[in-house]
């Protein structure tokens, strides 16, 4: 599948977002997310990449421009077609792992039998099938993030939005979760938009990297990452990977210069 | 000796020492019981008057429990109502504060004029106890994790689902904290009202016994009644702490064993 030929799943057209306190988070943002691609939004803090993600999710409304879903017949929200993973695991501490993962299904009143089956299947997909009855506090940071990903996947979303999900994890855990995420993406063929401030993470994961600049938040440039999937540890140490990372770093440096530094 | 044992042994040692000194001073100085009764004499009175005192304890505890339950229902209910409607909150909150800040000792005699005695005592217990429940529940309902709230919105949760599945569980530790304060306060409210009623010449609760014994210079019975009130307060506090622990032990930081 060549991402560039795929249909547009969601299009942001001249989107602006100004917060009530006057901060301009985004201005004139044009961004197409194509069906099936793994898109990384890369940029310094304050470039509005998280805001862009929340706009796509419909968690906040643009002050200018529009977010359009060309192919969607129904509203995308409240149908479980959008999955969202926050930087923190954001689990309900009072509920077991299973109950946390079941939340999206329960909120839309899915029958109990299907809920149980899908929760079990999704937990197995993230490698936590034995931890359904555990409470979040009993799990490590990496496992909590897996629960969070399972909760986002349980509705079989068309698009998975991830807001720096692995930023707070140690490197070993992060690499493992990167690999597992790539594998899930290839199996499920869902679309992923992944916000990160790590050049290395964006190049390793994404089929396309959009580099954003700050003040005001906007798209600075984009790079197609043509390295074939599946990508693994060999790719991480290859000279190809190093070369792409260098190009991406240069682009990011340009974006930071354009945004008036860090 | 472990830290845990010290926590139990040391207070008991202080108690025994204090009682021994008290008993010794009363005996050596020949202090009459209407000035200061010895611990032994108080214990004797407690046993001799047990039927009267326990019946009075029952009356006071019934008022306390009823006041506490009404405070729980009223405090949590009002907080949910405030949470659902800003207009209701703006309209009623100042009056909740007024109820809280007006000294109950001053309000009790007035209530006794307008209400039947039992009802007046109950209203006093309720007024004192309900505000911490209201304030804590309100704080808890407003302390929901923003990202979890965003998630509920993303999945199209209804107002009711947000309340039951997100806001009330988030608020539970705060509510239980409020209840722990309210338990002791409703006992205080009941006692204040009974004393006020007692001075008006009616009542049969434990606080009334204290007032009555005071007029009759039956000081040992005053101490015995006071002891029972104190024990009742301690039991209420630990019962509510137990409920708190059982409800939160799986997940809330406050109920977790310290990691060693």
C-alpha cells in the first residue's frame, strides 16, 4: 500500500485555534491524514501538535477552518471509530484492567457477552491476557500504557490518535512498545496519528512525518519515510535509519529556527 | 519493640500512669467525690447506673446515627445537585455556608421553640454534620482527571454515565473523608441540642444526664456519662475509618500499605 495514493480519512483545512487567553495554538494548519498510514506529528513544545490531535478527536473545536471526514457517513465521534491514547495511561484507578478496557463498550451499551469476549481478545493482543482482574496500581508504567492502548483498540477504531504515549517510559520499555505498536498497526491496518517530540521515534514508526513549527503552530514540512515494514532492531541500527534521522533532525532544526527557537 | 507495638503500648502506659496518679491524689488528699471522684468511683458509678446510662447512650446514639445518615444523604445529594446545575449552586450555596458558620449552640434553643424536641435535636445533629459532606463531595466531583473526562466525552457518555462511572467514583475518597468528619460532628450536634433541651427541662440522652447530674452535684455520674460519650465518639471514628479502608484499599493512595 502506498500511503500517498490512499484516500484522505480526515482533512484539516486552514484550521486555527486560539485559546480564550489569547494564545494562538494553531494558525492556517492544512493537514491530510490518509487511510491506513502511520503519520507522526513531530515538533518542539508549543507547536500545537497535541492541539491538532484533540481537534481531530473532536475534543476541542477549531476557532477557524474545519476538520472534515470525507468518507464518513455518520459522525465519527461517539461511535468508537476514534481511539485516543494520552501521554499518561489515564486509567480509572478504582476499576480493574478488564473494566477499564471495557469502558468504551459499556458507555455505548454493548451487550455483556460481546463486551467480555472483545475485552479478552484485546487484552491478549497487547499481551495482558493474565492481568484482567488486576488493578492499575499493581502494574508497571509500561503495562498501564498497554492497558490504555487496549482500551483505545477495543472498539476497533478506524483511526488511533496517540499523544506522546511513550514519552514517560524508560527506553527499553519504549522500544518494546514501539515494536508491538508497529506489529498491531500492520495486523489491524488502522490509521495512526502519533504525536512525538522524538526524531528517532517518529522515523522508526511512521510512514510519513509531518514537522510542525511553533508560534503560531503550523506545518513546516513533511517527509515520507520509505523504509519498508516490518521494521525491527536491524532497521534501528541501519545506516538508512541514521540517514533519515539526520534529514528529519535538519527539518526539525529548520522548524525551530522558523518558530523563533525553543 | 516494633514501631507498631509502640503505637499501642505507649498510649496505654500513659493512660494507666495517669489513672494511677489520679487515684493516688484523690485518696492521699482525701478529696470528696463531689469535687473530684477517683477513677475507681467513676467505674463503680458506671456499673451501678448502667441501665440508666446505657438507655441514655442509646437515645443519643440514635440521634447521632439519624443525623449522620441525613447529613450523608443531604450533603452528597446537594453536592450532586450543585454539580448538575450551576443555577441551583449559585442560589443555595450561600445558605449552606450560613448554616455552617452560625454557631449551633446559639441556634439550638430557637429550634427547640419551633420544633418538637426530638426533631430539634435531630436537626441540630444534621446541621452540624452535613456541611463537611457537602464541601468534600463538591471538591471530589470537581477533581475528576481531565483526560478521563475527555475520554468519556469522546465515547459519547451521557450526563448520567459521567456522574455514575466517573465523577462519583473519583469523588469517593473525598466523600468518605467528609463522612469521617461528619460522624464526630453529628455526635457533637446531638450533644449540644440535648444540653440546650436539658436546660429547658426535658430529654433523656447522655448529654442531658451530664447536665442533670451537674445540677445534682452527682459528679461521678457526670464523668461516667462523659466517658461513654467519648467511647461512642471513638467507636464512630474507627467504624468510619474501617469503611473508608474497605472501600478504597484496592486503589486509593490513602488506603495503601506503605511500601517497605
